[in-house]
């Protein structure tokens, strides 16, 4: 949503003042308001209200032509008690500090891009120098004065038509994409990574200098990544330039006709599931008395639900709920479910299809997961030791810890085996259990793209999910004991 930003867990309203009104509004280049909420839905409502007040403020400034205080009209007419005046003074000081911090953040980002541009200029100068040297060498050897130019693949000048916004760069492209897509923090991180890779592949900073050859060079630089990742990165780059076309920063999308080579073999295979031997080694390394509950529960929950690492790490106690259903014999049952949602503070999902509910596997319940969840108060996170990093990722540090344990303690060194391998193994277990693909997708949060999936309730019916989860088993798995006094678990 335009003018709505998020800093940490809180939301703020931020809007630039038109240049013609800056002087009339006490010289302030932008208006920033704290929305005092961490709930995205509530933030959008408050943002719209502030937007109306700021529109009225701009209208008054245009009519008066004089100095207008940057304060909503309803606050100007409200009787001011000493306590209220003190509150408004402290609020304005806080918002001014927030505005300053945001400006500093913009300056740091601009400085970072300036460094990238300067590095690109230095690289071009070095290439020009090398061409001069090679020209001199060739002239001495073959008595020719022909200049050594750029390689044949760049024989066509790498300049785009001059139509579009002059001086616009990838920085403006990123801002345009954010305005039009209102992306999550995770999506922004991914787009920033795509832009970084594009710059490293030789893509110019200026938008009007970017051509299809640059996009092809960007795609060539992704050879070490899987086909799925290449496809995802190319789609993001196309979306970035599409936003630029919509904002008149580009005349056309230079990535629109670039496609993956269907005949080209990828050099990196997809993730593969853990073997039963791998699972036994991992399970034997877990301790239910670990000082950090996440170290114990995240692998087990993923193994028996197929949930992604981030989805588990952000769970709250009230995401574990009891649902009821009637089986084919007419008997009533109550089953605990895990809800994967983005409704709570600091919660996000990979896609809309990721919003789902998964029955707690009987083995997971035996190990005490539901009991552990009930020991945590409703709104509290199940794993408070997991801290969100500056990019909004709550499991980034755990991911490093698990990877180190997997390689050094469990001695599982195959690079294709990571935490995500639990999810692959769960999918295989569903297939082995004869679970239909649509129910399997409902459990794992995969989207088939079928229009039929948009019909019905938000969540898949309880009964088929429960029946499917009961078919999930890992033959030969030595499950951990349910408590410190239990004997070695039996195989399933």
C-alpha cells in the first residue's frame, strides 16, 4: 500500500511533500506518522485515515500560500490540556526522530548504489585501457591499426533507446516495484538479491542503458543454480522492469522476450529427501531438554508435517488449535491442528497457497508437541529464542546452526540435503501412503494453479487431512522417547 512502511515490527505512514508546498509546510520535505500498530490490516486502515488528513493539509497549503503547520486539522481544533500538549510534543519529537532515521536509511542506500556505480565506471575504464594495450600489441604484430573492440557477443551497442525517464536507475526501479506490488519483506530481500546478481553480471545502473543482452548475461550468470531458482530470478527481473514500464521509467521491458533454454541441463540438482539412515542420525542428535526448544522441535515438526523452517519458527501458541470431525462410521473426533498463517505479528508466508492447516501427526503428539504448545501463553511465540534479523527472517540464525550440525555432527555432507529435505521426505511419505495429489498439496501448501482451488472454504476439510496425515510413516525410523524415562522408541 502506498505511503505505508514497516520498520521492525511497527508500521508508519510516510509521504513526500510536493516541492511547491515544502516552504508552506515549514520546510518539511516529507510527512511521517507513527501508526502505533504492528497489525498489517489495522495499519492499512489507519494509513488511509492519515492519507485523507494529509490530502486536506496539502489542499489548505495550496489555498493559503502561507505557513501551515504539519498537523492534522482535527488536532488543531481540539482543546489542548497540558497533558495533551505534552503528549503531542513527545509524539512530534518521536516522529521527527523516525523521519531522520528514514532519511539516513535512504542516504545509506544511495551511497551504496553510488559505490556500485563507481565500481562499474572503474571496471569500464580498465576494460578500455586493456583494449588500448591490445590494439598496440596487434598493430606491432600484424602491422594493423585496427582497434580491438569489445567481444563479438557485445558487437551490438549495449544501449537502449533513449526513451524513458532520463537518469532513472535500478534504485528508482526498485522503488517503483515496491509501490506497485506492496511486497513482503522476504520478497524485497529476494528482489535486492536479484539486482545485486544483475549488477555483478555487468548490467548497467542506468535503466535506459539496459538491453536484452544484459538480461541474457544475467541469466548466464545463474548457471550454478537450479532451474527453479533461475526461473524465479528471471520472473522477478521481468516484474521489476514491468513496474518501470508502468511508471514510464522504461519504454519497453528488456527482459520480456528472454527465456530459459529448455535444452540446457542444469548443473545443480534439486534438493533430495533424507534417507532413513540420515533421519535416524538426525533424530539421535536431538535432545528434548535442550535449552533452546527450537533445536529439538523444528526438525521433528518439519519431518511429520512438511512445514517450511520459517513457517515453524514463527508459530505462536494460539496457532495450535483443536478441530472436530466425524469419520465414515459416524464417530466424532477431536484433533489438534497447526495453522500456518500470516495473521500474527512478524508472521509471513511464501504465497497465498501456503496458508493452511495441518493435523498434528500422532507421533508428534506422542513426543509432547501439543503439551509443549499448551505450556506457552496464547499470543506468545513457541520459540522465543529465535530472533528476527534486519531482513525480517526469523530463522536465519537457526538455519546456520542446523546446517553446521548436519555437516559436522551428523556427518551428512551431501549439499543437496538441507533442512528442506524434511519437506521432500514428507511429500514422498504422502505418495507412499497413497494420498491423492490434491490433499497432498493442501497439506504442503503447494498450488496446482487450478481454478477449482479457489472454490470452497479458506481451509481444506478436516477429515481428509487427518486421514492423510495418519498414512505418513518412515519405515525403520527410530523415534525418540516421549520423555527422559521412556525406552528407545519403536519403528513405524
